[in-house]
C-alpha cells in the first residue's frame, strides 16, 4: 500500500485516480508515475533503458474505426436535420412547374460524405430505434416527405415539444394515408362542381366581376375537411372570414347558398324571400357587390349530421375582416350566460381565408396575429388558409414583398407554415388534416399556404396578358385540377372516363336548372350595386348575359367607336424582344 504522504496535499485526488488506473493497468500511466507507484508498492523499477510499452496495434485500429463511425454518424445526423430545416426549398409546390430554389445542405457532399459511404450506416444510429433501415433509405424517405407537394416549415418554433410532435406527424405519414375509393370519387365530384360553377358563370355572364377561384379550386374541399374534422371534435360552429377571391364558390359549396340565389345576383333579380345571403335593407341606401355578402347555414356533413357555418360579410377591403372573425368566434366560445363561464375553444373554430399579396402587405394581418395569444383575445387557434395566386393584381411576388414566401410573416409569430401545391388534391387534404390536428393539440394558430395560380385577370374585366404575357401563356396551356385528378383516377382504375363525363354533366345540369329559376325572378329587379370593387376598384356593371337576348351589350357613346390612339398603337404597344403581344393590341381593335 502506498504511503499516506503520497496521497496528501492539494493533488491527492489526482494521484489517487492515477494510482487506481495503475492498479487496473500498469501500462496506462506514464513511466514516471509507474516507477513511483512500483516503488511504493514494493515492485522492482523498470530498466532505465527500457522504452515505454507501445500501444497494442489492435486497440489503435479500433479507436480509428470508432472515430470514423462517429464522424459518419454526425454527418448523417446533420443531413437528416437539413431535410427538416430546408426541405421546403426543394419541395414541388408550384403547380405551374417552376424549379424550387434548393439548398446546398440537401446534398451529402456539403457535409463531406456520400450516399455510398452512408450505406454502411444503420439508420438506428441516427434515429435511436431498433429498425434495420439503412441511412440512405431513410434519407430518401425524408426527401419524399419534405420535398414533395408540401413544404413544411416549423423548425423556427421556440417549443422543442411542438417541433418533435410535428416531426412525428409528418415523418410517420399519419395524415397522408390512401383514402378509400368512396372519398376519392366524392372529391372528384366536388371538384367538378367547383370548376363547373366558375366556368358556367364565365360563359353565361362574360366580363361580369366575380373574382374566380380557378387555379385554387382545392380551397372548397379543404374547407369541407375543416368542417368535417371540427364537427368530429365537438365543434358546433365554424366562423369564416375571407376576401373576394373564390367567395361565390365558398358561399355555394361550403356554406350552402343555393345556385339560384347566387345567380339572382347576376341577373339583377330580387333576392329570394327565403334566401340566406346577408343582404342590406333596400331602404338603407347601402348596396354592396355580390362578392362581399355573407351567410349562415347548417352544413350537412358526410354522416348526415350538421355543423353551423357562418361566413362573415366583408364590405370592407380584403383582410380587415380578420379581427372581426376572431372576435365573433371568441365571443361564441363562451356559451354560458355569465362572464366567468369557461371558454370552449373546440366548440367554435375560426377559419380565415387570405390572399397572398394581402397577407404579406396589409398591417391588419400582423396586428391580428400579434393578438392571437393574449389573454383577452385568444381563440384556441385560428386556422389560416392563404389562397395564393402567385400574383397581386398585376404585381409579381418579387416586386411586392421582401420575403421568399407570402406566408413568411407567420414565422415571426412562432406559427408553423404548410405550403402545398394546389394541383395535388391528396396533398392539400393532408396539409389540412395536419393543421387541424395541430390546433387540437396545441390550441394555437397555424397557416396553410395553398399555392396555385389565377386563370383569368384580377377581376375578369382585365386581360393579364398585358402585364404577364409569358406567365399567362403557360396558364392557358395548363390543365385544371379537375382534369388532372380525373386523369389520375382513370389511370389508376378507380373511375372510368364515363363517370368523369357524368360528373361534369351533373354539375352543369344543376346550374342550368338554377339559371331558369333565377331568370324567372328577374322582375321586379333591384338595381345592381355599384362601386366597392373589392380589391380591384372595379365596380359592378348592369347584368349582361351571353345569348338569351336580354342583357346584351349596349354602347355607352352612341355612334362613336373608341380606338387606341395611333401613336400608342404604333409605338407603345410594341413589346420588348421575345414578348408576344395580344393579337387585338397588334391589330388596334376597338376597346
């Protein structure tokens, strides 16, 4: 036993540790300490000429292999996190097919490795599970999840619990399972109705302002899903607010306003006595345009039950309805008669439908988001759905905001964002299921950015080919989402071409019947509202209809034809090299 003097003093603990190592393995300490401990233990000192023992070759090789393995695991872990952080920059979320920007960290070479090197690594070393999947297979799965038709962005959230929950929800595919045939056929029929209404209005009332939904048709099935999921969780009412884009379609299909009641607005007919549109009193002197009206109705769900749907009137401009909807929803969440009754955030769900340019530009959006978690304003989470046309009136995104995405504002308020390709119906519904699950789990806001396009001009009265000729050349050649989805179902053998044609016919037949009823109610007619162009500045015009005689175009200045000025036609109407001008501009047709 060594003397007590050796283990006394300020370094006693250090010497004790060295001595224990010496007892376990005499070669593990330096020659100096080896001689001291050997002397203390009564062992013969080593020869002064003897070199220190060399490390065993096998042990050195094992150490190098362990270091290489640790480096490989670190690179694989970094690559996994890169897909979670930046996968949205490789996601195919533009239905018009533009290439995503990408990110260098999504390539293994950024971290000094390759898929071949990672092949030797079990995914369990990164995930901590017991699976036998290899790292490259797992990375390919992550690429399908994070770089598909949905771009997920939630790594900015401050709560690790929420981030881990979203990892599991997204990567497990919990909300992306294949739906049964009945639901796929139901979605096809729904898209036929949505597209049918827009195309019918376009044919029968050419030039009439309606702010078409075409290019973002999946908005209606996504709202349908919100109603279904909310009702299944005990919701008794969904309070909605939205601007003008797609409002008529939402009124007809999500709220349940009859086609004939909507067509009366185009025909200039008196409103139905049993109508549900929130119309102003004729004697008030306040008219409003058809795409500002609201309505309340019990929406019939798939199982036959109902949920109350309220679409708030929006006589103001674009996003100003947002705090109104949040306030209405919060008030109705206190169902009891007393002020201290408990708030039931599951009973009333607020749903706000935004425009892409307005979400990024209007201050009321940021103000509403800022109030969302305050004690006197919280609603248990607003579901935000952006109808993203990728254009604001005539302004391209890069000229209208300083951020990559229209929805980037939400990140500043610790809100997750799901961006989804509007031409991928299953992905749209997957995003909506996740959004509703997040609200139910954390009672907080979430944003779904539905990225589509605008098939016509801002308000059907302007031609977008003047300002975005290349873009609208692509849009004119692009098939509708109904066509794409129908082709996919036919190819998969889920429906036949005859069933697709029947869905189209059925949608048109319903609209023709409603037109007959609306036309019969044309007298006495209420004068159509003027002004209040709903975001475009273009007021309502007297109803005019293609065919059918009544409502034909009339000339405002009899006996005169208004033409483009000669100088404009000869000079300014020429486009830059490579830009194809609209034919009527080149010909100088009357406008």
